[in-house]
C-alpha cells in the first residue's frame, strides 16, 4: 500500500484522457494516467480506427468489383476475412505503439488497473492511492442494448461484430445511427444482405432531413433494406439464425443481429457519487467549463452529456488541461463540432440543421441552399452523387453546413470554420476553391447564398 502524489491524475486513457494527460505534461505538470485496458480507449482499439479500416477495405472491394466501368481490367474474387482482420489489426497496433511512445516521451506515469474515485481528490487502484491536485474523469462509454435484449450468441454489439471471423450471409442491424449505418455500408460492400431497423422516421435521424433522405436513396440503390418508424419488439435466436420482430408484427430473419442503439456512459461503481459527483441518467453533470461541482474534479468525453465523438473528447481533454493551467481556453459548443458518418456515401455536418435554424430564427429569418454534386466535376470523376446544403441567417452568418456524398468528410473543416467564425456567405464567396475538387461544391453553395449563383438555374 502506497500513496503517490501528482499534479494531475487522469482516470481513463481514451481520447479525452490521454489528450488531457499529454497537454498537461506539455505544460509542465506531473501526470498519472490510469487505464484498466490499453491507452487509446474504444476509439483506437474497438471503434473509430478499426471500423474506418473496415470501411476502406469495403471501398477497395467496391472499386475492384466496378473497375471495368472506368476501363480497368481487374477481378473481384471475394473477401478474405483473415486478411482484412490482419490489415485492420496492423493499423491499430501501429497507432497504439506510437501513442505509447508519445506518452512515455512526455514523462507520463501510466498505471494499469481499474481506478475508483475517492475524496481528496484521489483515485485508488488496488491498494495504491494516487492523489492529484486535480483529477480528470474520462472513463468513456459502452455499447447500449435495449431492455430484455441480451447480448450473446448471434446477437452482437459493434465490438463483437469487429471480432467476427466470417462474412455473414445476412444481418439485421437495430439502429440507423452512425454505428448502424457504417456497419451496414461495410457489410453490403462485402456482399452481405443487410436490413436496418430504425424506430425514427429516417436514417441518421440527428442529421438534416435532406441528408437523411439522400442517404436513404443511396442505400436503396445499393440494395440495403431498411424499416423506418416502427419500434423493435423482440429477438429470438437458434443455433443458425436470429429472428427480429417489430411492434407492427413484421419479422426479419438473418445470420446475426447487430445492436447499434447508442453508447452509455461508464460511471457506475467507480465511486463518483460517493465522492460527491452528481450523476444524471448515468452521465456526469458538468458545467460548460467541464467542472463537476466537486473542487478540482473535472469530466471529459462520453461521460459528459452531448455528442459522443472521439474528437470532442480529445478537445475537451486539451481544454481541461489548459483550464487547470490558467490559460482560459475558449469553449467550443457542441453544435460547432463537426460530425462525420463514414458510410458509402458519407454524411458530414456542422452547425444547425434547417429545422433547428427555423426554431431559433423563425422561418422568415433563414435562407438555405442545396447544391447537387451532379454538377461537380470531381464528384463525377470519382462516381459519387450527393448534396451540399448551407443554412444561413437572412442577411447574417452561416448557421449550418450539411453534406452527403463520398469523401465529403474531408470538406467539413472549411464548413466548421465558416460556422465557428460566424462568416457570412459574402465573406467566403471571393475565396477561390481549386478546380477540380469537391470543395468547389461548397464554394458554389456559398456563392449562391451570396447572390452569385453561377451554376444554379
């Protein structure tokens, strides 16, 4: 049994936790980073990185299958699951090794084990107590399920889906949000028959409705089936299949059921409430500067209500480290954080949807413009359709930018700058977008809202 003193103790080594640790160490703090598994968290090991590697493999499969349409002779002989897995795991291992090296180079003490918050503030790991002048809680999230729906056998979460050693023949996906849509896209590219069940009226229901409808049409053309607006009722499985029943009586049978109904905060049993932290539906209640209400205890990432995105947690980790150091960093509200769904086609957005803008400014207080990617040369070259939509306040700044189409996630940073800096379309219109690029589609939308619609009828 021993006590250890640090300037900062971070509980959780995912995106938010390791970002806080790295930035604090950079600012001269003595830092302990406590992690029960591997630094990098869900994003590196079971989420963002491995799933995007799968999505790239799926893209290669599609390109190989369709190469003849652009005059390239190739053959598509199928998918080698072991080869795809080795490719994916190789990327994760390389990124993990790099992160470990960076943490070591910064002089951060990594503690392996499950921590529990105590008054002080401090974190106990086994018989050792790690006291910090400040403590950051960054314990991450887990895959949710629904009441009465037990995970196991042929009923999977995204973590188990990544571990599959076979390519299924058919899959039902419960949930049409980011995780469900991305896995649907991968499996369809691998030749799997996919059906998505979404209780809301649209896929990716948190996006602007024009993006949802465009994605739905694209998925329909790809042969991805979906049921919208009817709730799940039950699932039963045998040794060979799983049957899903909806509240309207409709049933679907498949090899597997992927449960993709969101992620819940990991806060139970970690001593948070006993130490005085307020918990609401499992989430840590924190103010806009990520203070928990307990002196010198902060919270970042998926345990804080709001968008559950790795880059949000990463930014919050940096924010807290700088706040502790007295640098007074700027608060970035959730609506200014870019979102990307890496399906085929991709969906990307930042700022307010049109419906949210109308709610905030009134129907007469906004303008919106949609530019179809059919008019964009680079999109035609790479064979993608889609849409760019910009929402502005009338005679005012850009409020939201929404995109759907292959590779549009690479455009979202310009959109974030426009929304974050409250730029007017007239401010952006004079700037030149290189030709031929997909970024020209954004430029065309800004031109149109600035009263210069060169290619609009």
